[in-house]
């Protein structure tokens, strides 16, 4: 469900395989080591609940899943000032956020929306998101401008050390 690469300490899968890692190959991702998470591993982490107003229907929804930095911590990554996180969705959409922003905004890796698993083909199965309504700098923006750094259908994170 989620593969983390880059400046990580631990790995639980082999290097990039251009024959079997087809989506990553098409998106020009390559790595020597990675940490892969299945849904059971993500679900075993403490879930956090956020309730942002979403741009798609302008309603508040409850999203739940582990904190993004808790997920990354399992890889042994040493997050320092200046560490960047490249978040990539299955459609190739990619954004870079700082580890500091991930911490300050309390990004989660959402697995559920309103108590139901996020479906592939919808906004899931994973979504990097935070509660934009709770932060004045974000809440003051129009709803459709709050989530540009929140890729849904998240499947890959690259930890970029400084």
C-alpha cells in the first residue's frame, strides 16, 4: 500500500525492480532499499482523527489513520531541520513538504473516511492529509486551496535528507 524510500535506516523489501515495480518504473522512481507497509501494518499504529472541511463537497468529514511522521519513524529515518518528504500519488501527482510542516500540521496517512476504508478509485486507499480547519493560515484560504499538499491515492514517500 505504501513504500518509503530515500534517507531511511531500515528496509523490509529489496531494491527497485523495473520488471515488477511497474508504476514506480513509469514514474521514474528508483531505489536501493525501501520500507513497504501493508494495510495491516498501518492499521496497527495508533489512529488519529481529523475533521476537515473537504473541497469536494464542502462538508466536514472524519478522516483517520496514523500520523505521517509515526509511519516514517518505523523506517529509521532521522528527520532533521530541512528534511523534505516527497509524497507521490498513483496518478503521478507529487508534492514536497518539510518534515517540520508534517509535524506542525499533524499530517496523517488516512486510511478511513467517516469510518469506512478509503477505496481505490475514490480518495484512497491512503491519503496524506491534515485538518486545515484547525490552522488559521490554512482556514483563511478558500477550501479548494487548502489541500494542494495532500495527495490522495498516496503510495510512495521519498525521505530527502539535507
